[in-house]
């Protein structure tokens, strides 16, 4: 069995994930989601197919970038456009979106106001293409989930070790 210490992302070789502690971010999982989106071609589809009726004469953020920011914010549970102002210079979001600064709340609001029927048709086309891509992926014969690679046997056998083991395999019910 292999143990991962450091992983490089195919979508951005500059980003390396390690599991040795250090600086932590509650949003670092977005890096793996970006990697997945990149591998299935989601980013490419958005960049090639998505566009609104944009009549702005000066802008710093393109429509596909704003859409991707909104998607990643939603995935990370930042559901309101207002959260964009807090995330403007967030290092994880900057890395995921490959931008120095994110679009602000007013930019997001103006973006959503530009969505019309043609834009919705483009989103429907993107959705159809994504379904084609996902359904064409061959399922593996077997998957292995290693849920807790640090669960080591303790000697002498202790009650605490049994409790940790049960906690590691018992699903949380809310």
C-alpha cells in the first residue's frame, strides 16, 4: 500500500498538497475539486461555451471566470454574493481560480443580472455535454476506500483504542 506524503495537481503543477500539517485552510478541498473539474473538461467547456450579453466597456473579470468563482463559492458553502468581498484575496480561491483577486459582490450581482434566456440555453448545452462526458467514463471494477490510514493497533489493548476504532467506522447521524 502506498502512502501519499505530497501530491502535485495535474491542473496546476505549482500547487502541492501535503499531509504533514502546517498552514491549514478550511477551503483547501477546492484544490481537489478543481483538479477533478479540469480532468473531466468542465473548465474547458465553460471557457468555450459560456457567455452572457456583456456590454461592459471596461472589466477585469470575464464571464466564465465569474461563473467559476460563483460555482466554487457555492461548493465551499459561501452561498451569498456578499461572501465574495471576504474572499477577494483568499489564497486558496486565488489558486483555484488562477487570479490575483476575485470578483467583488457588485460584480457578481451585475453578472447574475445579465443572465437571460440565451445564457440559460448555453448552460443547458454545457450540462448536456457534461452528462455525455460523465456517462462515457468507464467504471472501475473495484474501488478501495482507506478511511483512516492512521488507525494503528495499540498495545496493550486499551478501551480508548476500541472507542477510536468504533468512532472511525461509525457513520455520523444528525
